[in-house]
C-alpha cells in the first residue's frame, strides 16, 4: 500500500494515502498482537517525531500550494541578479539557498517538487549553463537530507532510535553538508568542465 502497488495493479480507484497505509499497518500489528498498545506508548520519541514530521510536511505542501516557494525563488533570483556576481557566482548562491532552505521542509520530495523547477528557472535567468545547473541542483537534492532529524522520512526513523542528540545531529549534518557541497561543486564542477558540460 505504501508504494502504491494496489493502484498499479487495480487502477487509480485503489490509490491509498501513505498515512492511511501506515495506520492500516499499525492496526494489523495491534490486531495480530505482534505489538501491544503499551509497546507503542513506550516509544515517546517516535510519537514526538511523527507529530513534528506530519506538521512540517503539511506546512511545506501548503506553502507550495499558496505559491510562496515560487515567489521565494523568484525573489532570490532577482536579488542575486542585482548583486552582479555573474552566472556562476549566482548559481552558487542559488544552490546554497536551495540546500539550506531544506531546514524548513520535512520531506525531500516536497522540497524538490516545490523548489527544484523554480530554482532551475531562476538559475537559467541568471545565464547559468543548463546542464551544470541541473546536475548541481539534482545532486544537492540528495545532499541536503542529512541536515536535520526531520529532513526525510528515514532520518526521522533513525533519530528515533536515540543514538544521537538533536544538537549533535544538526551540527554534524551542517558540517557534512558543507563538505559534500565542496566536493560536488569543486571536484564535480571541474570534472563536468572537463566533460564539456559548461
């Protein structure tokens, strides 16, 4: 149900919301006594994570529906254009804004769907080489998932195990994002230049 298999097999009438499928799975586990209600109540960290995660996913989807993300990307693009730092400098600034705006998103999919096309369009308007811009935004979309404990669904699950504190996660996530971006932008940029992509 989570992957959309019923809809693929039986048609669009069988599309099941991922939240509904999660509750069905939980109900099956409770009814078959694989889990007891006391087991579920003991996992306070998981309930805390799911509460924050659901609120942030809902907020991100509404920001996109209301057009705020498109407005944000166009404003950022216009502001960068007025700085006069050239297309490559403008692209780097756009990428940094794109990556670090993920602090406001609880879903990588929601972030990419809301902002990728808008930032790509803003980068093209700055005169950035299209293939270079596309590759950097695409790779940056996967690099930003370690920023926070709610950055993606798996991060919330991993954080729920309690192996790290919130402060450690955010600090290490930020450091890794800087290191990863430097690798992709410097080494990747040189490699893509060698390949003739820009």
